[in-house]
């Protein structure tokens, strides 16, 4: 099982493998792959013709591939460290660092390393006698053969051996468990036990899955959220949004010696947006829909129709509103890590740098997601927000994606009795197994709760550490004293826990690069 080496993931052990290359010559194209190269799922590298080389990605995958274009040649590989000249670091721009702290996911092909790009879904890099060209081709989805539950079962069949399932007691992990049962498998369910810390926010007693064993795995939240393992030798700053889940999956896998399957991204995959749901005659169901009369968003049927005509629902807050503006119906919004509340303490220069960086990233994301089909776009966005954690994700299987894409939006979400019901394929499969009492917290909720618990537990030590580590303050973009005031105030800390934790991790990374 491969572990990702993208932003927030631990670099592989040992020195990086030499890069592969392809270059145009007078007699054709010379090329050689990286040492030990095999095409990761969804990636193709080869010669479609004797005098042509192509590198492309046609589906989302858990293994990133990077490339760098030069005069008449392209280099590619799976390890970002191999692209660093002599292992030297060039820190990202200030605006990029602030965007990371505030939960803005870098652009689809960005790596934060100069001239190095990530191979995004739909990208084709071609080398021929004319030189190097980089184009986009919208990938074709696979032909659906079964429903989502059966497709997940077949993806689990492909593992060819024993495995365990990371079981939180939530909707997605329960769906994977019942799909495994339907496929005739009997995997063990691993439930992270955070003890008295309750840092993860998962149910204390997860709902049982008839026919499967639930094994509790003791997990120390302090080790999950600690910033000390960040060394500064990583090519880009590791962040808790992707690194904490990776540490958790690593702990679960160590406990049983088996690969771990996760339900991650299944809720993203089977999600519908309110404008896509059946809204009834002249949109009357919108007016009675629970979220709106609770939040006082709509006060009349005319406003309901206007909302539906705009094809989007705008959540409160200027940061969220900016990213949702102009979204096409059914298109996912630009990905952003959970807990994207602005961090107090930015100077005027910092606010300008952050705004400029966010605008560029969000514009590129909007163009990329508009280019992809809606279902692949949801998977790509979710993958960038949370990564895979080093687990096996059935949601990335092309047949699972195709099975969901074959469903009409009204089969994914609907309004019934004043409530918007989402993720209907998961709900239906679980109702058939008579499973109830499942956790329905949004993705990232456990991470936000765990970050808050960690910061509260370590606030005295982190307060003293942040007083000394003033890397961003020295750049003139952050007032550290204001951040320290947030750390001392429990209510403010609850609103800004993840941005504060990201700031600690970024400062630790900058410290190691000096």
C-alpha cells in the first residue's frame, strides 16, 4: 500500500529516486522512467507512437505525480524531494503561507516549489519533435456496471487479501462495512479509542455492525496533533488537515498489521446540492426547508425562487461567500480545509498578501472544477481537502465513481417534510441492514474538535513557544500578541482552533528550514 507524498504527508524513507525524463531529439524522443517506476492508478506514462511520449492522469488517485518542463524536455517523478536542487529550500511566498494557515488549498497543479507542477486530473504532457506541450483533456468516466454498494464491494475484492476497516461509527465507514459484508468479507472494524481525552469527537460507543467485530485501538491524541515531528526537511509545510489523519491511519494499521480501508470521500462522492434536489411546484419545498427558517435565510417564496435561480447557497461569512460566488449547478466549490475562519492578528500587509493569494488559488480551482464532470470534481476537491490518510479509499475506484455518476441528482439528495436529506445511496444501504444511531457529523468535525482539545491541553507550553517563534511576525504580516490572546481565551480559541494549530505547524516548518 503506497503512502502519499503530497502536501502534509511524510516523505518516503531513504534518498529520493532519480527523476524520469523525456526529451525531444533530432531522431525522435528519448525517455527513461524513474527507478522502479510503475504507473500509479489513473496515471499513464508511455509512448502512444514511436516518436511521441505522453504523461497523463485520467482519474483521481491517492498517489501524486509531479513534473517539471524545461526546454524540449520534461522530468517527472513521485517524490518532491527529487526536484529540490541540492536539497535546498526556497520558502513559499508570504501569501502562500498565510493561505495555508487559513485553510485555502493550493491550486490544482501547485506544489509550492518553483517550476514544479503536480499532474492534475485531465492534464496531458506531450513530448514530440515540436517540443513539450501541456494540454487538458476531459477524462471519460468508466461505464457503470453496478450500483454504488456493489461497486464498493468489487473494489474491496480487488485488495486480494485481508484488510481492516477504519470504523468511526459514521455514515461512510458503516457503508463500507455493510458493503464488505454483502461482498462476503469479514474484515475487523478498527475504532480509534481516544480514552478520556475525547480528542477525536467520534462516538464513545459506535453503532455495532451485525456480523463484524469492532476492535478498539488506543490512540494518544497528543501524538496525533503534535507539531514537533515536523522537521523542516519536508519539501512543503506539512499541515494537520492531512498529516493528522495519516498518523491516525498509521496507528490503526500498526495495531493489526493489515492495510486499512477508509470510507473517506464517500460522502463527498454521494453529495447533492440543494438546487439539484426536487424543489416541487414553483419551488415551494425550498420555503419550508429546515436550514432556511432556522438561519433566517429566506423570508418568502420570492426569495426561495431567487435562491434557486442563483444555483448556489451562500453560507454566512465573507470568506465562504467569496468562494461560492458564481458556482454552476452541481459543481463543487473550490476545496478549503475545515475551520477556515480568518485568524485574528493579520496586519494590513498580511491581509493584502492573503487576499491576493486566495484570489489566484480560487480562480484556478473554479476553472479546474468547471472543466471536470461534477462527480469527479467532488472527489478531486475532497481529496485535496483531506487526502487519503494513507488508507485505501474505495471512493477513488473508477467503477465506484461511475456508479454514482450514473445516478440522477434527486437520487443523491431530496427535500422531504421540510428537511434536506443528502447521501441517499449510503442511507438506503444502511437502512437495509437496519443500522441506526450513526454519527452524521460533517467531514472534518472530529479534526476541529481534536485541534481544540490539543491546543487547550497544551496552551501554556504553546503560548511560551509562540512567543519565541515569530517567523511570520518578522515578515510583517502577523501580530503574534493577538494570536497569543486567542490562545488564552477559550471562546476565541474554539472559533480559530485549526488556523492556530496550522500556524504552529507552519512556524515549526519555517524554523527547520533555517
